[in-house]
C-alpha cells in the first residue's frame, strides 16, 4: 500500500504522552512513577522523600486503628464499622507496596508503549491506536472519580460530625475520625490533636486512594493499548491478504514475518501486563467481596436512622467498588477475546484465493492465536465477566451470613 497516508509527527512522543498522562499524574505524587535514564538526581531524591512521607502517614493511621479494634471493648456492630475503613486503608497500602515493587515492570510497559507509538507510519494505524488510547483514558478517569469521590466524601461527612465534651470547666468540640484511633496511644479527645489526626487521615486516605487509582488506570491504559495493537495487527493481516491476492505475489506493504513478529510482540506485552496485575487482581476480588459485604451491612443497619448523607456515601463507595472490579474483569475478558479474534480475522479473509505458500504462513498465525494469554487473579482465577458474577454472588452470600450473625 504505497498510497497510504503517512504519519508526520512534529513530536513523536505526543500520543504516547497523551496515553500515559493520567498514569503519570496519579503515580508521581506518591513516588510510584518509575524513574528513567533521563530522571535527574533531584527528582529521585524527591521520589524517595515522597515514599517515606506516604508510608509514615499510612502507618500513623493504620496502627492506632488496629489497636482500637483489638483493645477497645465495643459491640459487634461498632467493630464492623471500624474494620470496614481499616480494611480499605490496609488493602490500599498493600497495593501501594505492589506498585513500588513493580516499578521495573511499569517502566518496561511504558517503554513498550512509547516504542509502539514511534513505530506508527500510517494514518490508519494511528487512528486505531488513538481510539483505544481514548477508551483507556476515559476508563481511568471514571475509576478515579469513583474511588476518590466515594472515600473522600466518606472522610468529609464523618469529620463534619461533631461531639461536645465537657471536662470540668472546659468545653471541647471534637470531630469524628474517619478511622477510629486508640485514645490511650493518641489523645484524640484533645485539641489540636484531634484536628492533626483528622488531617493526617485525610492525607493517608488520599494516598491509598491514589495508589488504587494508579493501578486501575495502569490496567485500563495498558489493556487498551494492547487491544489497539491487536486491532492494528488485524488491519495489517487484511491488507496483506488483499495485496497478496491482487498482486499474485508477496505483499509489498507487510511481509508475513513482520506481522508474526508484531503479533509475538503484542503477546509478550500482554504477558507483562498479566505478570504485573495478577496479584493486584486477586486483592481486588477479595476487596470487592469484603467491601460489598461490609457496605451492605452498613446500609441495612443504618437505613432506619434516615441518615441521607451517610447512606449516599455508602452507595457511592459501593458503586465505585463494583464498577472498578467489573472493569478489571471486563479488561481481562476483552484481552482474551481480542487475542482469539486475530485467528478469526485471518480465517474470515479471502485466504482461499492466495497461493499455497501464503496460506501456510497464515496458518501459523491461526495456530498461535489459539494459545491465549489470560489475565488472572493470583494465577488462579481467569478475569472475566463470569468471574465478576461469581464474586457478586459470593459477596451477597457473605452479607447474608453477616446479617444473620448480628
């Protein structure tokens, strides 16, 4: 196809920056964005300082809450109300650690995306990749809105509730803490300690939320890019067959070796996504079951109080957890279907008009497409829409058990 419009970029990294921009915004504030050879020493020092500060704030929120759960003598319902937010903070901290440990994998995927954009030479391919990049970007934004919106709304509403304490001649107005704290360790019944702890919990909440947003946005953007590369591959295969049929000889635009190499390159990229995401997917499935169970319990127990603000917050968090878990499962199924679709596209072309040698080349692509690289949760559960359905059924089953226990 010598008459195809050719891409002429003033800056070849514009589209890769567009694709990865939201990921960079999410991970840089918490020091989880991977450094490159061009990263200055000053930036590396700032990144390390951010990591230390983030971990300190998270531990300052989690440890006193753990002590409160184990050492305070409270009712079953109160303990469940404390365990819910604590579980979110702890799982967010684990995801944050995972992001830091996987920075080399993230760097590899980022470099892969930048290289793919530099390799684009046709307008047709560029449009396909941009369409998928926009999809990944929009999914990442919606995930961020649900996660940050729900949890930060919970923190704001909880902190806006006040209680008046009279100690001798002194009257204290104290704010309710988003995370309960063991008062013998930190005297949160005094000012300004109460305000300082609330501020630290807001900051730690933002950190754990940002880590979750970062991992969700990475999953969305990387999967969208992989789907875009597979779509480009299908366009190449269709062009190859048409040129080979019309020319009666080897295609001038794309030799079959280039198509096969690109196919293997995309599959290798998906393998890196699986290696980076399988532990996080397992954590998210567990988080979804726990969150739906606990949030449903909160909603049932507080429905009679007609606390519209709290109920609205619980529903927002509930919808955020369900949406994000569904997107992870949907991404896993989408990648699986796209991998298998390559072989179907080859078969649906006019391959029967080609010379026998060309037909045998296409058979190799079909054979490789039958071996699918799956996104899994802990290398145990295939991420798919069916898995999402099973998770929802399990969540409501555990919710029923929790309601029976109380």
